């Protein structure tokens, strides 16, 4: 062993080992003095000594997130929520880190966990969370839920906060395109910006301006898929007949549009024309991306046209996918009664009565 190596080993052995208390104190001091690299390293050392230190994992995660080090930040927040599963901000930042590392499925799961714990009630965090939730719902083809989230977000933020990126993201949801804004081709940005602006006006209830924006959108993009569908949904509450005409125009533009088929079926069923509704409902229910609502419509149309057993099969699939839909339970109860299955009919009626007593909203398209 050389003399210089022996000196180094002796010097190292003479250094006192730092205790957890010393490391945590130094980490806090470094963070408070804005010495971020040192604080991160000290927090890392401290949580290695004491993996149960929640505060250490929290500050390590937030420091890494602020430094755009999202992968190690995600790992820190995973430790934090494991120790404190009721901490809404921990789930929120974990989801945001997941988003930045392109783990989109986990991001949506964790952001919605944060929201379920009340993170959307926290003033500073809420807009960021809601925006990312809507982005992820759009990417997951849950367009109606995305637009509901955008409605909440738009009513919370100031108009100055509605930038082009947000308009593009709203336009993607409104036109039912499962992309993130950064994935939009530059040539298509004008389309999605226009659609997002139009949808925003409608979601905010600015109907006079929305009417004008829709007229311009339809004039400029009459053959773009889902433009007529978007307009039809907007018209449903005020002019159902015109809305259904728009859904028919949509099918001329995109004949395989299952959402437009479902809306036509729903309109015909509400008018009592189950026979005319049946082919539209069937196309919607047999689409690759068929929703619980589409399966309910087809099941209901089958039941009302006499195909009870096949109708029940689709209604059961719809119920499994969405057990909160009041209409599914009511329709199933009627179908079971007609099939001579009183116990199952009674069970569905009891579920519907319970939902009604709890004043749950009836599911709408």
C-alpha cells in the first residue's frame, strides 16, 4: 500500500459519520438558502438513512420536480405516497411526473387519485391538475369526460390564462381526436385552435358568440370529421331537430362515426321510434370503441322491438361498464320482468330507487 493511499484511508476513517439529524438539518438549511443541488444530495442521503422520513421524500420530490428531473422526482413521490396514501398533493405531483415521463396511463390514474382526495380544491394546484386530467382523458378517447373537465377548468381560470395550447387541447377533445397538443401537426393547429375557441365559448355559456364561432367553423371546415357532430351536441338542448340533422350530416362526412350513430339512436328512442333507432344503435354498439352508453342504446332498442334476450345481454354489458347509469337499471328491470325473471327485476328496481333517493344525476350522452 502506497503512503498516499494510507493517508487517505486514515483521513477518511477519522471523519465522523453524519447522523440522520445532522443530514436532515443540513438539507433543510441548503433548501432554505436555495442551494438546490446540495439540498437534493443531502435529502437523498437522509432518506437513505431513514426511509420512513415523509418530509424528506416530499422535499426531495418537489426539488427534483422544480428542476425538471421528473424520473427521480417520480421515484421520490412514490415513496412519499406509500408512506402517506391520503396525501393528495403527493399523488398530484406523482401524476404530473408520470405525465412528463410519458407514463400516461399511470399519470391519469394518479391524478384522478389526487382529485378524489381533494387536490382539485387547492387553489394553486387545481388548474394544473384539471388541465392534465383533461389532456389525458382526451388521449384515452374519453372525450365527453375531458370536455366536462375543461368546463370546470374554464370557469375557474381567468380568460388571460386561456392560451393557444389550451385552445388546441380543447379542440382535440371537441373533435374527438386522441392526441396531446404537442402531437398535432403544424398544419392542423389552426383547425384545433378554431374548434377549441368555439367549444370554449359553448362550455362557458356564451351562446351568442358561440353561434357565430360555429358558423365560421362550419364554413371553413365543413368536411372535417366531427365538426358537424360537435355542432349537433351543442344544439341538442335548444334545437333537437336541427341537432339530429347535424348528426346525419356528420355521417355523410364520416360514415363510421359511432358517436353520431349513438346520438341519432338516442334521439329516436326518446321520440319513441325504437324501430328506426335500432340500426343506428347497432352500428354504435358494434364499433371497436363502443361505449357503455352505445351498448345501453342497442340493448334498449332490442328490448323495445321484442328481441328481449339479446337486448338483456347488451344491457348487462352496459351495466358492467357503467353501473352508475340510472337508465340502464330501469331498462333492465323492465326487460327482466318481461322475461319472467322477477327476482332480477326487483334487484334492478331497488338499485334504481336507491340511486334516485340519493339524487344521483341520470347519465346523459
